[in-house]
């Protein structure tokens, strides 16, 4: 395990996927983001870790994906999580994806994993009128949510487990998150309804500490 691999696993468990493509008869490793800088970050991780450069871009109606095909690399990634699917099946059950134990017990690896995961599925809300600040990491998958909680605990960051997310609202813990975790510089506010759409999440995090 190393920091770059931690980041890659986080990207795949948040906005990515590893699946068997029947038409190609091999495995596809894919990351979806409308933020170009995040797609470039994914590509840089794959290139540094596996020396892959043959990426293709797939544009759908509301999303852009970067992908490549490799059974060998998919098998390597499955050593860390049996699947990277997080959406539940039609029978209501969730797939058995997970955060590797070696990440959860290591402050260094937990921080790197959380930074990448929150850069995809994290948000910050600030209400100065009520003096409230909340970092929210969205996660619907029960086991994965508990794994994220374990990573935060490893770093001494307290949070609330909610139905579909983890919330960090205490100013002391927000400062810990800023000091130990933070966001990737490539991560931008992606909510098109937000007044801060397109702004770096790191900037919003700094403002939450005022």
C-alpha cells in the first residue's frame, strides 16, 4: 500500500468502477467526473502506478468518464476490495465493497484515502447567520460508511453518522479535517445550484475556519 494507491481506491469507491465489459471481453477501470482536473488526476495516478497511458474518454448526457481496459490491473485492484460497485442491487442488497484494513488502521493512509474520497463526494456548507459549518461526506452504502467512520476515528476526527452521509460540524473537528485531510487541489464545487459552483473545495474549507 502507498499514498497513490490509497487515492486511487478512494476515487474508484466514490466516482469510479471496475467491471467486466462483455463487448471488449475484458475488464474496464473507469472514473467519472465533470471536472477535467479530477479526470486528469485519475489518469496521473494510473500512469504512475501501472504505467498505463492508453485512456479513452466517454461522454454521456450528464457526465464524462475516463477509462482503460486491463484484466491484469483489475485483478490487482480486486485484491483490495472484492468490488467497486457501491449502488445496491435490484434485490435491495448492497455489494460487498470495502475500504482495506491497512488503510483504516493507518493515519497516513486514512488521511490520503479520505482526501480523495471527500474530493469526489464531500461538500462544505457555511451559514454565518447561525454560525454553523458542516463538512458532509455522502455515502449510501452502510459498510462503506462505517469504513469511512473508522478512517476518521483513526485520525481522531469526530463525526455524526447520518442516513446517507457522515457529518463533521464541530469547529475543532473541522480544523482537524483541514489539518490532516483536506481536499485535492483539483477538486471543485460541482453542485450547479450552488453560488460557489466551480470554486475549489480547499477555498471553502479555509473559509469554514474563519
